[in-house]
């Protein structure tokens, strides 16, 4: 009898833990999307290439949010650059361009992006 009660209590704790984990991830994704939207609305652009590991890491930081102002620079064959990126004079990936005219290359943290865009940071 005691063993059954312990099993039931453990199951309840596990279910509650999973529920809290899922709920907290949904809130986090909502905040990430809100942050990405603010960055987008600030006029910032994130230029990258599908084959660039640092670009992929930058996207993962945002859980691949569709609100991120991402511009794909690579041609489908990975051998050239799109016209938009040629016009923007993108020479390295990832490259961030901000409405202030500032340009930063490499992966940027949430705090760096908040500072450069005026958006409220997530950290």
C-alpha cells in the first residue's frame, strides 16, 4: 500500500514538473519573439548564410524565431551571394546592421543586441 502511494506521489510530481517546464518554455519563447520583433522594428538586420555555423548558433539563441530580421545571403548552391547582400556590402557572416549605421560581425548576445537597438533585454 505504501509503495503504491509513493509511486502515485512521484508520478504527480513528474507531471507537475513537466507542466511547469512546458509552461515556462512557452513564456520564454513568447519573450524571445517579443525581443526579436522589437529588434526587427528597430530597423536592425541580421545577414547570414545557411551554411554558416555562427549564423545557425545566432538563430538558435532566438529559438529560430520567425520574428528575427534575418536576411539569407547565400545562393542556393552556397557558392555566391544574393543581390541584397551584395548591395549591403556584406563581407562576413553573421553581420548585424543597425539603424544607427553601426555594423557588428559575429554572434551577438541578447545584452549586446538590446544595447544596440534600444530593446529591453531578456536577461
